[in-house]
C-alpha cells in the first residue's frame, strides 16, 4: 500500500513549501520509500482523515497515522530498519532533537518573519485570510511591518548560523560523511525559503550554501522537483 | 598503565577549570577509566611531553598521546569500545560536532568574556602576565573593559540558550535518557563558569540549571570534586 503524505500547500498544489513537510519528503527519499503527496491548505487541515490532526505533515502508512516530522522520522526508522538509517544509532536520534530545537529557535524565527508576505502571496481565499489574521495576532503587527527591513537583519541572521558553518569545516554533512535526518531538519528551513521567496538569505560563497546545494542533489535531486521562487 | 591527563591549572593545582579538560574528565569517568591529573600552567604547555603539544587537554595512554578534547573522546571510544559509549553510534559522533560548534560559538564567547578578570585572578606570575597580554591583544581592550557590563548582557546570553532549554522539554540529557559526550561538551562550559566565578550565568529555576545539576551528580559526583567559586 502506498504511503500517503498530507502536506501543506498554497494555490499551486505542485509547489509544496512547508519546511516540516520537506523534512519528511527527504526522509522518505532517504529510506527509498515511494509516497503519494496530498496537498492540503491551512484551513483544510482539521478535516483530513476524519479530523485526525491539527498539524501537517501527516503520514498514513497502511493503518498507521503519524503526525509531526520528528515523530514521522522516528516511525520510519522503527518500521523500516533495513533501509538506510535516518539517525545511525541511539545517540544520533537523541542529538537530532537538540539540532531540531536549534533550527527551530535560530533559523525559523528569522526566515519565517522575513517571508510572511511571500507566503501570503502563495495562498488563496480562505487560507490567505486565515494566515494574515493568525500571524498578525501572533506578531501583534501587520505582516508587511514584520517583514520590513529584512535586509538590515541579514547580517545578524548569517552570524547566527556560525555553528553550522563552523561544523562544515570538519565534515560535509551534519550526519558526518553522509546526510542524516538532522541534515533534513535544517535543509527543510532553507528549502522553505528557496521555494517561497527569491530573497537571498545566504551569500553565494557561504559554505552553508554549498551544503544546501549538496542536499538538493541527494536522492536523485528530490529537493529539485520544485523550482526556486523567482 | 595509568592514563595521564595534562590539564590547565592556575595557582591552585587542585582546582582545574578548563572547560575542555572537564569534557575529558567526564569522558574518562563515563568510561570508568582512572587517570592521573597533571596540572600545567598556560606558559608551561609547550614544554610538556618534550614539546608534543601547544594545547591541553593532552592525554597519554601508554605509548599514545592525544590532544584536543573531541579527538580524545573519539580515541577513548575506539580504544575502549566495551565500556559505556560516549556517542552511541556513528550518528551521535557526527552530530556531537555540531553541538560542540554550537557550544563554542554561542556559550563560550559570552561566558569567556564575562570571566576574564576572574580567570586572571586564578593565575600566578608568568601565566597571569601571559593571559592578560594574550587576551588583551585578542579583544583589543583591557580585560576589565571587556568584562564591564556583564550583568547587562545576561538577558541576551540566557536567550541564546533557548535551543538547549527547549530540548530539555523532550528529554533529560542531550544524549537522550542518559548523558553522552555531547552533554559533557556543554557541561564543560558551565563547569568552567562554576569553578571560576560566583557570577550567576543561569537563573536558579532554569531547566538548564537542573540539567547541569544532574550532570554534576554523574559518575559518583565527578564534577563536584572541585567546589564552586565563592
């Protein structure tokens, strides 16, 4: 039975952009598992699978439903142990959680705030209204005001990536010689940016940009199936 | 043959304080390996083991000499595979590098700059002169000027620890249910602070302080063999 992946989509169902869904896409590709992608708008999430979830990605594998990208990766690792490992051991599984929290607390707030209007522009009707209202409540300001001055915040953002940049002096992937789920966690954030906006978060000659390019090439170019925003 | 650990010391050889040496002390305790600690002042490092190193920790295990805390941990893992693992797999070894770089780029610059005068006060004669000159060249200012206003930087410092704090909502150690070398990497930084200065970097009710206390209790209280600065 084919695995189904419910993932966030805007008006164009062929351009999934959610960072967390991309983590799962890469994890599935890493495991060599085929899947059927089912695009879902923000406001349709509560209706999928009979109200099974309030968040996507949601994975259906036979009788099993799993939500949350990290939980999905753990599920795939347990259920498909003979396929390439996503964590390479118990230590890798545990440490991936700190790397996830680092990505979430360091990269996401800055990328997310700078792309609010770009994201809005990808959404239609109800989803666009929901997104503006939800995010303006969260930030306490108009989306346009949150985004304003994003160029001036780039220096600080790039500096905040120094641990990742420095690590790349030692090894080509967070997972070492080859990528693991921890790479896909951080990849998801930059893939989100690549698909949503032409705004350049990284300098071209940044070693992080080279790492991101290596990730895009993985698994037959799984990350390249959706083009960059223009 | 007993393992020898050359480690940085100030005037009081019974109060080793170097964060990197503490990482190794904890790694040795984790592996259940006895060792002889050999305190070395800053200016004596180039003379130990016939000029074998410019940095400590330096470990001698029989004929083998290994410098650098991460290299020592990898060495111990390879040579003592039947003792408790420091990385729990290839993934844990790889991801520990990003966690090391995070600790080094996020925690160390802030802790280090705030304790320059406290460190100076632990050093005698030549070491104190070396330390002041070396660090004032590095920072381009008097040590006292670098330290000044450390209270005002506490808020930003504590905020920068959010990934670690957030991770502790999921598991008690960076290594998961029990500690790994990645915990000792971060522990080393806070143990450095605990031994060098009474200045409080963490609020008492911070979950990171609770994690640090758990680390202090490990391996028969190995981290408590040196008392807190008063």
